[in-house]
């Protein structure tokens, strides 16, 4: 039988809890913040690469602020906000380019399902 380090299990559990909490903070922000909703809708439009990067930048700022206010560890806030902003703009843009009449934030739905089903 493999030897399991109890400290490693506790660290993994803490990280999973932190990511679940961060996901909930961003989900709520995406549903309730008029500014974030406007930025996501703007990224649906046929905009230039520069305008898309501006949307991503502003979303990253909003996500970072929300994560910090939500009590997420400062050590992961910057990287997580950047990743979430990038994926949001990319996924919304992909939906717009594919002619979707509605948009689903697939990254967040996938992560949420993964966290709930796999306990990641």
C-alpha cells in the first residue's frame, strides 16, 4: 500500500476549498455586476484584438478585486484572475464567432461541475 502523507491531503483539501470558493465569488460577480456583464457582452461583439484585450484587462481587474474581497489567498489571486478573465473572453468570443444566439460561459460551468462531481 502506498504511504499517504496526511499533510499533503490537508493541503489538497485546502486548495480545493480555496478554488471552490473562488469559483463561487466569480460566478456571483458574473451574474450580479453590471460592469462585468457589460464587458462580457462587449466581448460578444465583432471587436478588434486590441478591444478584446481591453475587455480581458478590465475583467481581470474586476475579478481580482472580487477575489480579494471574497477572502481568497493573495498568493493565487493575480494568476487566477488573469486565467479566469482570459478564459471568459475566449469562451464568450468563441460563442459569438460560432453564431450563438446566447452565450454560456463553458469554462465556469465545466469547472463548477468538475469541482462538484470530482471534489477537485
